[in-house]
């Protein structure tokens, strides 16, 4: 799918180096090797690339192998934020999770992202639980 100068794709190849660059572009803490470990556990992911082929947006869809999928790691390159790219990658992820037969798509986020997920992307608030599992050393 192409929108303006941005091309969106489901399960298109992404390198670990591209993910590190994308995370660093918005001030995130990139971990080399993360994408190589994670992608094989995904239902799929959406990538967004500009006309030069640079990765400018991403979201991962993990799943339980059944009815539940989990939207994680939504990212937009710092210099491309506030252009609708995040909303577009989430919408495409929703479409593909639905097409895969998932009944539910879950998302967790920090409070300042409520308008993005609830207003722009159509998620609704639900009750949920969380257990913090710190490492044995911490």
C-alpha cells in the first residue's frame, strides 16, 4: 500500500540494523539483535518506508496462535512523526490480524499515548492486569 511518498507493507523484510536506526531516530534505547530474536514469534509486522527506502514506521503483531494478538513496539522515525504514519501502520496491523482470524487485538501503552491509541486508532479502554517480573538481580 502506498500513501503519498510512504509505502506500507505487511511482513516485508527488515534488518536488525534498520530497527536499531529507527529506534535511535526518536531517542529510544535500541538493542542490537532485538529484531533478529523477535520477528520469528510474530504473526506479522507492518513497515513504512519513504521514497528512498528508509524505514520510517513500524509496528509488530505478536499473537497467542489463536484468537488474541498483541500490538507492540509501534515506532515512527523522529523526523516523520505527526504525519499519520503511526496511525497507518496500526490500521494495517488491525486489518491483517483480523484477516488471520484473530478476534482480539490488545495494546498496552504509556498514559500520554491514550489519544493516539483511543482516538486515532480506535482502541477502547478495558480492564486489564499486569504483573511486574523483575530479574532476579534487580
